[in-house]
C-alpha cells in the first residue's frame, strides 16, 4: 500500500476558483483587491516565487503591484517603499519577500508594515493576535497545511502532531494554529536540540517536516498510516528540490504531500486568501 497523495496543486486550484468568485463580488462593490510585493536583489529563487505570486493574482482577478529594488538598496530606501505601500489605497495587502540582503534589519522592516495589510501573517502584531486568539491574517504555510489536511479529511482533532523545525514562518506558528480549540491537536515541537527525534516521529499521527534538512524523516521513523507533510526545500547538485521526507516514507505513511506540488502551492493560495479577506473586511 502506498500513501494517498495530499495534492496541494489541485487543492490550491480549488481555493483559487472560490476566490475568483469572491473577487468578482468585491469588484461589484467597487473594491479591487491588490497584492503588493517588495523584492530586493536578484536572487533567482526569490524572483521565481514572486513571479508565481503575481501569476496567481492574475488568475483570480487580484491586481498586482510590484516593487523591485537592487541588492544595494539601503535600509532607508526599503523602508520608503514600505511606507508607500502602507499609504497606497490600491494595495490592500502586501509582502516583503524574505530573506532581505545581508546588513538589512529585517524585523525593523516587518514592524513598519501596516499590520492590516500584512498578507503573510508574519507581522509581530498579527503573530501576537494569533497568540491571543484574536482574528488576524494567518501565516500562509501553516494555514495552507491545515487547509490541505481538512480538504482530504485527515483527522486533526486529538491527533498527536510532531512539528520538526522552529523557523519563524512555519515551525513557530504551526503549533499555535494546531492547538487552537477549533483544531485541538496535541503538538510536540522538535528541533536541532531534540535528543531522540525518531522516538517522537514514531508516535506521530501527523508529521510536519519543516527543518530544511534533506530526507530527515526516514521510512523506519514513521508510524504506518500517518500523514506526512513535506515542507523542506533543499536543492540537489542538479538543482532539483529535495524535501525533508525520504521518498521511501510513501510506502509506510497513509498520506503524504509531494514536494514540489504539496505545501508550496498551498502557501501561495493562502496568501491570496489573506489578501481577499483583508479586502472583504475593508469593504465592510
Ligand atoms: N515574505 C515571504 N513570504 C513567503 O511566503 C516566502 C518568502 N517571503 N520567502 C521565500 C519563501 C518560499 N516560499 C515558497 C512559496 C511557494 C513555493 C511553491 O509554490 N513551490 C512549488 C515549486 C516551485 C519550484 O519548482 O521551484 C511547489 O512546491 O510545487 C515555494 C516557496 C514562500 N516564501
């Protein structure tokens, strides 16, 4: 028996088709959602991701606002663009593509953003709202993972979930989402200081592998029937994506998200959800 596929690409397409209708309804009310992106530097990976986000916007009818700065841009120059998008009524939500070049104070840039235009859900105010159980745009990758699990009917309530990784975009917010009363999962967070990762993994009903360590999760570590989400992105010598999950896990798991084609497209779809929801709030 091989695992059922948690198809992020197909699920994202379904979300985008729902959003297309909601964007059309907003336009009837005279509101056009607009997603802004701030890209600093010429990293080909970042350029590709940002281009993908604008392609998604075009598909669902969201306007695109693109700002690009050279790798040599100063802190003040980047902050000026953040202020500009904060003020721009056509920009209903935006992201600052991370990472920023060395020497730039990333947290200062993020704090300067208008939290109500934070499409990533990573502004300190919105992370704080998440901790306080207040409504806020949710971090895209963790929320995309939940949406994917729900779409396929994987039981979250009462599940033992192991999150591997403690990064700001996935590892840290993921347990906050999973332990809300609406989700009611039990979460163990593992990281490089974890003494016996395999022992934790073996007990998990759901594994979220977001460590960025190629093939970290091996078939012998996975409980038969578990749901395994592969969030890691490493690159092989040939430039191919290598996930955090060993391919052999597909023979043991009950559910597995492919990589690419799993969590990545869901992240992009949730970004659009945040933009549309912010526009709906402002439309009243
Ligand atoms: N402010 C900010 N917000 C982000 O959300 C953000 C960021 N900065 N910096 C970089 C990471 C990375 N990220 C990805 C999103 C989608 C795919 C994606 O859709 N990947 C495709 C494959 C793409 C390929 O083949 O290279 C897939 O998984 O199927 C990948 C990576 C968002 N990030």
